C-alpha cells in the first residue's frame, strides 16, 4: 500500500475535528500495525470498495469517546450507548466521505458505518493487507485511526 493514500484520511480527520468539534488535533507518527495488540473501547468502522478495498476505523478509549461525542453533539454525554454509537459512526462516515473526494482514481464506494463497543476489543485486518495506524492527540485526549487499503498494483512502465 502506498502511504500517500493515507494522507487524505489524515487531512479529513483533522478538518472534520476542526469543523465539527471546533477541536485542533495533531497526527502522531504513522506506523504499520504488526498485530492485534491494540485494544479499544469504541470503534467506528467504514468499509471501502471499488478499485481499492479495505476499511477506515476510528478507535477511542471510553472516556475519550464520551468527550468527542459531547463536543460533537454540543451537550454532555455520560454513558456509552446509542448516542455514542450514532455520533462515532457519523464522524467516521464524514471522514471517509471527505477522504473519498481525494481518492477519485479508485472510484471508491463507502459502506454504512458500523460501530463496535466493548472494553478491550481488537480490530482485525484483512489478511495480506497492511494496516496503517495514525495516532492523534487533542485537548479531548488521544485516539487512533486505522486505515487498511488494498490498492491495485502500480504499472510503472
């Protein structure tokens, strides 16, 4: 996977948090996920299909998910429930939709968001497809985005 394909997702995440949550976030060092040792409490997953296939996943510790959703909806949310699921799914959807505009060469379609809630869950990747982890930090706390995208082989002749 060409890391250049990750940039639209990083930029879209930064723009979405700025616009929708009035929050400045900073991406950390991008890394390749080696195994499923990363665990999360709330994850919003969007499937990507077309000439490239894969997924984007926004994953949060519980307390950070509550802060992010509270900022997103403009009122304090104290319990991880349906409101959190809806808001995290919508955020993932907005980010994937914005990133898609910069990846038109793949003619991508995005799925409806799926939200996984449960302490210490792991996100498994498609076999044979590298997953890139992008940590983000903000005044709301730290979270990560995982991008797994199988792109067509480049023909450089």
